[in-house]
């Protein structure tokens, strides 16, 4: 395989940014659905990598990935997980990459990372949850888990539909307003999937540069777990044309 300059990398970066966000249509309204755990690709994105066919990933790495998924998710659930894409990471180009793209986070690019594989499972229609497995040259898995340990017992039917979550959040009695984003994510500390729902942000009356955004957290079946406010401070605004 030929490794392009450094790299077709900007192109790869832009594609990666667009590859995982999704959307659903609920009651004729299109709602953005950030991919669950949308930072899952950071460990690859911040490295010199090239997309590759799965046949260029060694058989022993495929075996390690299948073994991990069975042990982590259970045989039934792991059978519904599909391979999405693969990457080869070239560690020898790591330092050169950061000279050309200093804004990339070097701490996210482990020198021992050699192979990466993205997987997904479907929640509803085309709505998917993506996650990444990374391996060193010997096939040892790297980085933290991105899926629960047998938390779903192989029963994908336990997931509430995204539009069910949308309606619950839209009709929330404490925080009204439009739903702007739905995300299925993995909470490592509690070993579970949750739905994060963000509603439209609002500016403080006394200080318009301070914004707050309501976020509601539901379990996979749609039971409300928590409400919280995400607070932002606007440093500058783009001009209106």
C-alpha cells in the first residue's frame, strides 16, 4: 500500500467529520442525531492513517476483534454488529503529521496503534451506533471500551426509538422549546447506553453572551434519568449577511 504525502489527510479529516452524524424525521421534523460516542474516531483521526479494505487487516486481528465483541456483548448481540470500515496507521509519519497539522492532538495518537476497525449496529431503520476498535501490531486492543459489557443481554429490542425519545423531550414540562440533537452514548462509569437530548440554547437576559442549553438524559428504554444545563460563553459572533 502507498502512503500518500501527508496525506490526502485534510480530505480524510473532512470525510471523517461528516461520516458519523445522522438525522431522523419525527412528525415531519428533521432532527440531528449525533453519532453515539461521536469522539470514538479521535484515536484514528489524530494519526497518519489510510483507509483500507478489510483484507489488509491481518486475520489474527479480525479474530481478536470477533473474540472481543463476543465476550463484551454476548454472542446474540454481537451477531448483529457489522464491520463498517478499516484503517492502517503508520507510526513513522506521526511526528511529521503534527508539524504539518499542529492543531491535531498528539495525545490521542498512540505510537503503538497500527490497526483500526469501525463497527456499528442498527437501532432503527438507518439510525446506527458506531464505535472503533484499535489494535497494536500484535493484536492487543487499545483504549477504553465504547460499548457496555453484556449490558443489553443480546436484546436490541430494548432500545426506545429515536422518535419516542424526541417526543418525550419535546413535551418535557420543565424545559420547553425545540429539540436540536439526539445522541445515543455509552457511559463507561455506569456501563450503560443512554440517550442525550439537547434543546435549543437560550441567552441570558442580562448578558446575551452567556448561553445555556437544556439537556435531558434517558435510559435506553426512554425513562428520564436526569436534567442538566450546559452553559457556554460566546467570545465572538459571525456577522449577519
